[in-house]
């Protein structure tokens, strides 16, 4: 009997992705600053293919930002400390004013750079592959990806006080791709990420059997 | 007075605050270059990952450059 309705590949992928997310029990969020985003709306990446769907967008857990955040707070208060401890009093007032302005420029740059590194260093899980986007310095980036079907082994590791309290950890993905290991570092809910990856591997095998491989 | 004597005289009478001013302006000049590089970095990052939060990030990067220019001009006038 001929098929009466055949869903378009895009619709089918969206439906299947939603099913995986539901099965694993991941909640959707619209927060653009979240560290764990399932089926993100309005997010695309440079090498994304037409029918490729982002299933998970991961960043380092927000707790990992505490170090630089405290440093930034301290930097903001340094000029006030200098009022109490007059180390720069030998300078004419106009020089002190300019130095304070320069200090705040440096503080702003420090905060902005740290934020950019956190925000744009992402790990993506699509229905076809996993991608690790790393921005190493001002104008240098490294993008590593591996097809889901090439994943051979997934290990995740949590431990320590902070990781246990805030539920985050590292995921090590062994692949048969050119780069043999892709690491997702300090991502929230690593158990759920592993479950999603396992579901995708099963789905990929199913597609292979059914001859639906893209 | 020969040119060399003039130069030596200038070196002797040079004020310490003029040297400090030059150093500060040089540092601010470097910051201007850095602020421009940050804009390029943000553009590269936004091209790699396109999302809804990219516009505010670009605005912050441009504001950083604008602030750096203002501080540079302010220092040039005040110092």
C-alpha cells in the first residue's frame, strides 16, 4: 500500500529530536545564557547543514565562572582601596584620574573577555554529529567535530564538592574520527548528555538499518 | 648652540611628567588596538555561533572601543 503522508526530513528530524529530549527528561529553556539548552531556538552554527538540527547546546557550568567573577569584583574595588591606602598620592590629581579610568577600562576588558570565552566556547550535539568549538585567543579558533556514528565510547566523570553540589562534570567521547577524543568539560547534567548521545547512537543505527542515512 | 647641544639641553630639561604622559598615551594606544581586536574577535565568534544574544555582545564590543577613544582623547587634553 502506498504511503498517504510522508513527513519532510526536517519535520521528521524535529519530531525525533523532541522525542529524545522527552525520553531523557530534559527541560527546555529560552534563557540565552543557560549552560544546558535543549533544542535551542534561533541558534545556528557556521558549518551547519540544511537539515541538521541542534539537539543540545552546552557550555561550562556557570559555577566555573566564580573565580574570574570574584577577581572582577576585587578589581572594581581597587581604586577605592587606594583611597584608604594612598599609594598613588605622589602623582598629580589629573594623572591619578586618568590611571583610574585606565584601570576601569582594563577591568571592563577582563570581564568582557572572560564572558566571551565562556559564552562562545560551546559544545554542540546535533542529530548528525558532536562539535567542540574552542576560542583560544583573540583571533584563533578550533572547531572539532565527529559524526555520531563514529562515537566508540563515552565516559563521564563527576566528583569533588562543587561538581557534586551543582551537578556538573566532564564527558570524554572516544571516536573513530580524525581527532580521537572530544572532551566536554564541566558541562551541567553529564548523565543526561550521555543519555542523549546514547539515544542518538541508537537512532543512527536504526537509520542505517532502514537505509535513511543522510 | 649646536644641534647636539640643543638636544642635550632638551634631554636635561625634560620634565618627568611629560615622560609619564607619553607612557600613558602609549598604553592607551595599545588598548585602542586591543579594543579593535575584540570587535574582530566578537565578529568571528558571532559568525561561528549565531544566536539571539549576539547583538548585545556586538554593542558592548563597540562601546568598549568608544570608551577607549574617549579616554584617549580625555588624557590627551587633561595631561
